[in-house]
């Protein structure tokens, strides 16, 4: 056996481990990017729907009208967000101040990672609060 054949015999399969490791790192980074993009999209959609709901309720004067408007706005917001809004979004309304409407939202995202790992990630949930002042025409 020649010296060249001996070298190729020893190096056979040497790139397999590095290829598998490289592919694994690439896929983990890809999943990480997917999770970040999902978080950014969901945060934008939930925040926009939250502002719309708060603005709609702030247009009412009386407490009873505001309570009914809050129920309608919440239903509309959940409808706009689809299944995500119906299953994963929790809303809290504060209508005690006659000049301001405060809405708080908490939403948990589904994760592409296992639950033992995704609970440690900073972008698996949204917590926002919106204060909308009532506009008074003078």
C-alpha cells in the first residue's frame, strides 16, 4: 500500500463529525431566529390591538358604558388576534379613573424549543400596559 492510500484510509470519515456538529449549530441558531421573529411579530400585533381597544373604550364617558365598551373591545381584540388572542392573551381593565383607561395584557408564546429550555428565554411572553387618556372637547 502506498503512502497516499494510507493517508486517505486514516482520514476516511473525519469530516462527518464536524459536518454533523456544524449542522446542529446551524439548526439551533435558525430555531433561535424563528423564536425571536415570532416574538417580535406577536409583540407588535398584541400592542397594536391593545392600543386600539384602549382607544375605543376611552371614547365613552359613563362607567356603565365603559364597562360594556370594554367587553366589546376585548372581544374585538381577541377576534383580531385569532386563535392566539383567544387562547394565550390575558387582559385586565382598570376603568376606575374617569379620565384614563388602563389596559394590561399578558400573553405567552408557543416555543420551538423544549419547555425546560424555553422557560429560561427572555422572549417567550409579552407583558404590556397601556394608559389612554380620555379626550375632552372644549
